[in-house]
């Protein structure tokens, strides 16, 4: 039976399918509803000869990848940035042509495989994203209230303890503004309530997860950092070396080498933005808030680096060191051991 290769160009409603043989000739092409069973039926006559089914990263990629893997298809998910670099070379940009080019990538093997997260990791990521949105909503509402009041020359009093008390005190004699600002204040309260509920759920997961508990023995690493790290990395065994995690998260400097030129630049920021930001906050907490001694040599190392360079560079370097250390602890089954500098 002739070997064949499949490309799937996935959109929310429909998926374009292209099947080619070893010579690159198109055997079949179709456009079907984005549904695992429908896609499987469209590929049924090629089931025994399929060598590789390629789709690119996207909003629905994780779900469709796992569903088709469960149905026995040899799935491969590739980096959308790499796929875009190849697909952009086509003269006519259509979904059918994109699927054909993805099938060609499957045939030639000219792609970089992306590890797809498990269902559990996706659920934890969804929890963290929802919490992040709730917290940002609260900040956005507060900024809006502050801006609206400032446009009328009003400033929130500082002598009252809570934000709500300050707003109510300021609006006591402002009937028109009260009808505008108080609904926003209720929106802020709702955002805080939902953020608290999501934070509680996240803390429960961190408490019940053995890996998170071990990661939290590192100074500066709390429930948010631990859960975000576990949910993002998902499978630590895919990194042969712990130091590779720093590059994966975009915390290593870019390098440009051509002829006689060879220099490094700023960090690449090519990895997961949520985890990178969380590790930066953890590193900043370790450098600035953790009491001397509890941070062991990590804190002393970062402070020495800060003295030679700058605060931001020291925090970024410490964030990279935390990422590597957390992976090593995860793989070794150990906890953080304090060592005096």
C-alpha cells in the first residue's frame, strides 16, 4: 500500500484536508466540518497508509490533536510561525493551498514538532487565564473610575481604609456621577469575588499536587508560580537538560552570527508569556522581599549580578535560574535545600 501524508488547515467552522503520496502528488482533497469524527471519515480510505498528519498550532489545535490521536491517527503539531514562513511563499493564499503545503511538510519532514499539552494541563492553564482576566478586569475598572473622577477634578481620599469607602465618600454629593461610577464599583466587586474564587481553586490544586509542593520549597516560588510552571511544562521529560527550559521560555539572549559578526542581544521572549511573566515576578520577590538567608546563594548571586549590571537584568537572570532549578527539582523528586552564601 502506497504511503501517504496529510495536511489539515483548521479553522473554527471548517477544516481543509489534503492527502499526498511519496512523490508529492495530491491523492485527495476535501473541506469538512471541524469535527474529529467527520475528519476521520474523510480520511477513512487512507487510514492504513497514513504516515503523518500535520496541523499547526492554534486555538483549536490541542483539542483536535488529542481527539484524532485517540482515534489512532499519527498526529504531528507544528509551530505556526514555521508554518507561516513556508505558507507565505505561496502565490495564492487559500485554505486548500495551506492544507496542500502542510501535507508537503509532512512528506518532507521539514517541520519542528510541538509538544501538545495534556487535558489536565490545559484545564490548569484555563484556570490561570480566567484568574488573570478577573484580576485585570479589576485593575481596568479602577483605572477607569480614577480617570473619570480626575476629569472632574476629583481625587480619592487617602484617609479611608477601603477602596469602596473612598469612592462612596467622594460621591456623597455627586448625584450624576454616582449613577455613572457606582455601577462600575459593583463591576469591580464582582471581579474581585470571581478572582478570589479562582485563586482559591488554584491554591487547592497547588496544595494537592505533590510536584507543586516541592517547587514551593524554593524561596520566592508560591502557588501561582508553581501551578503555572507545572501546567506549562506539563511533561518535564521532554527536556533532556534542565538548562534547556530557559531557552524554551524565551529567557536566554538572542544570538546573531554571520561572517565576522557574532553577538548576543536581548532575551528572545519566544516562549510562553504567562510563565515568563510569573517567573519574573517570583525572581523579583526573591531578590527584594525574601529575608536574607532564606534565599540562600540564589539571592546573593542575583544581588552581586545587580551590582555589576542592572536590576532588570539581574531579575531576568534569576528568573532563568529559577526555571532551570524548578525543572531539576521536578525531575529529581527532591526539594530545595538552603545553603548559606
